[in-house]
């Protein structure tokens, strides 16, 4: 059930360079939120009119966590929001990652701020008594979120483009370097830049891994009204059409959609 | 208690002058859990075409100063699926349902309308002759008086229901086109559809919507809408339903004063889900403060 509500900020801190975590008291949304879903934050601004969508990075009873990167006017504003301030928020929106417990290896692969929904997903998988494998790639050490987010993960692997932290290379290459040790069935859950997503989709296709990817798109409404946030269906039929990231997604099985559209 | 009842021509009575604008409210059912649909005087559906349309490739939208540019390309489920899937909910709404129709050819408009005529719950039609984002159809029917004259005449002959023509501001003189609609016995005109707009990413040098030029909407276009409504109101006798950048109750009053009999809320539905409730509250307060008992008294009452 979606709720439009005013929530209170409990915490809002930088966790890496330009990356912040906001904690909100929001039982209406947190109690039903699932990993992969997102919320809209509304701004009373007539110049930048769109609400902004954010992946849910955690939900426990009354508490909702968001992790966001400062990229523009709205997120710069958000970085300055204080504890106790109210925020107009709508959610939970969109679909969710689905976890098939019969799979042997659950591999979470995040790029940059794409870590957000995966932290939530890792919590859920751990609660189910399964130990997930977590790969996170960042540009450099400064952009690696605080280690406390990953403390409970036994099988966490960092990488950076410049080699300043963890494996030197892309998160996909880091995952590939671990593949020889992974023998049985694999399910991939990913969120990151388009290039990472496309590379994973190709890999998953070749090796027949189940692969779910959470997409990011500019959205005007987040509700399926504007039809703006499309991803092309994977089909040889030229008229196959589009899926909406806000409503049909944001999580799609990698074989259902086209990349680099 | 202020009387918000609004009569649009002879055939359409609304309990208040606030409708949704086509293409910004889906088929009316998407928000049933978040907004009390009964607050609207009426719902105008997304444009329907004879066959389903996938719409344009990505990117379809971009945010611009006080607005947005879209190039959706009339993506819709087609008239048959609409009747099959959406009739149940829409037929039970206490507000009026206006179905927006579009087509690539005159025949497509006609065939779409004929199918909809079987649905008794439909209060009327809005003809989209002003979509800027499709290669065939769309604005080409709404830019030339002689072409508009023909298609409105043909559609008028097919239905006795309320028929409103949605006009584009991307023309030399919108009044000439409104006059054609009046001559062809349209019940009303609605204006404005989106304004041609484009935006370019200076890093990639690529256009920010797929068709390069798309339709600009949002608060940025409100003054353009008010100007077009004002001049059209002085040129024709049929009612005008005002559209274009409305985001609050004060905007609605402005539209009524310029000559609109009712309004449609468009882009605001994306960024303020409480817009209709806030607008109705403002209208009541404004009328009380102005000593007006009936909201229709405001129509065209700009003091010039």
C-alpha cells in the first residue's frame, strides 16, 4: 500500500564523499517496504518541479533509510536538511528483488550509490539465514561508504577504479576473478551504472545465471502517469514496446530488457 | 457554500471546474489509492488510438526551468483494451469521464470514436489534434484550418455526445482554429496543448528528448496559456477549457478570469498529488472573499 506522508528526519550524515544516508521516521512506508522499492521525495520548488526517486536502503519497523549521492540542486538541498525537519515522501513504489532460496550463491553487485537497495537486500537475505556474497565497486577510496554498513557481511569484496581501495578494476572484473571459486547455481542482484548493468546482463546471459537489475531513470512522477522512464523490452519484434522503470520496475530480469537503449 | 457547478456548453455539466489533463493521469485508475478521484469535476483520459502504440524511444522526458519537455509519442493500450480493462472502474466514478482520442488518419479518429460510442458511461470526447510528438497525425490535423474543418465535421457527425477539440499554441493564430471548431459545432475547445520546446545536454551534445523537439509543459507555459485563452474567449462563443501550467488555486482563478469555463490539471499531477484538493479549497475561499456565490461568475471577468 502506497502512502503519501510527512516524515521526520532522524539522521542525515555523509557516509562517503558526496554520499549521504538519511534516516526517517516513517512507519507507514517502512513497515511494508521491500528491497528494490523506492520512494519519491517532494520539494516545494517551482523551478525544479519533479519529485526525486530514491532507492530504499533499509527499513526496520518505524525507520526508513535512504542512501543518496549529491548530484544536483535537489540532492544538494537534501544534504543540508537537519534533524527534526519534515520531508514529504511517497512510497513504497515499484517492484522488488525476488530471492529464490533454493539458489546456492546469492551475489549482490553494486556500483557507486547503487549500493543503496543492495544493503537492504543483504539484510533480508541474512535474516533468511543465507550468507550473500557482496561486491561493491567505487571510483576511489573516498567514495567507499563507511565500513559499518558491511560489518555483518562475511563475504564482502570492494573494488575501485583507481586501486585506492580493494581490487583494482571494475566491480564486474572483481566478480569474474572470484568466479572460479563459485561452483553451483548463481543468482545476481545488481544496481549501478548502465555500463555495469550491461556487462552483467551479458555475463548472466552467457552463463545462464538468474540476474535481476535495478534501473535508474529520470522520472517525472514515479507512478506510471508520465510514461517517461522507459526501458525497451528485449525482443526481436521491433514493435515490442517499453516497460516503465517506475511501475514495471525498477527491478528487471536482465533477459527481459535491452541495455544501451 | 459556494456553487462550483460548471456547465460546459449544453451537454456537459461538472460538479466543479477542475478536470485532469490527458496524458498526465493515465486512464484514471493509476492513483485510485492515493487521490480521491471524486474530487475532480471530471477525468480526461490519456489519448487513445485505434491500435495500441508503444510510443517513442528513450529519453522521453527532461526537466527544464519551471517545467518539463516530453516526447512520449501517444503511448497507449489502444481503444479495445481500454474498453475491456478500464470500463469497470471509470463507469462507477461519480465525476464525468472524457475520453481523449487521437489518430494517424481521419479514419482512425472516426473508428476509435465509433468503438467508444458503445460505452454509455463516457460523457464526451476530447479530440487531440495537437500532439507535437508523433510523425503522423497529431498537430497536422490542428494546424491548418481546412484540415481541422474536415476532421471536426466528420467526427461531429458521428456523435451527439460532448465534443471538445484540444488546440495547440504552436500556430500563428489559435483563434482561427477555435472559430473552425465553433463553425463545425464542437461543444468546446481546450487549450493549450504543450508548447514546442527543446533542450540539449552540453556535455554529450545530445538532445534531452528523443525527437529533439518535444512538448514543454508546467508552470513555465502558464502565461502562454492565459494569453491564448484570453484572445480566444473574445473571438468565439463556445466555452474554453483552460490547460497549461496550472499548479495552484490562484492559477485556476486566473484562467477563469481570462475566459476559461473550466480547467485541466496536467504536469502538476506529477509533483503535487494534493493539487485538486488544495485548488477546490482555494476556489471556495476566493469566492467567499470576493462575495461571489457561483464560481462561473468569474469566467471572462478580467478587467481590461
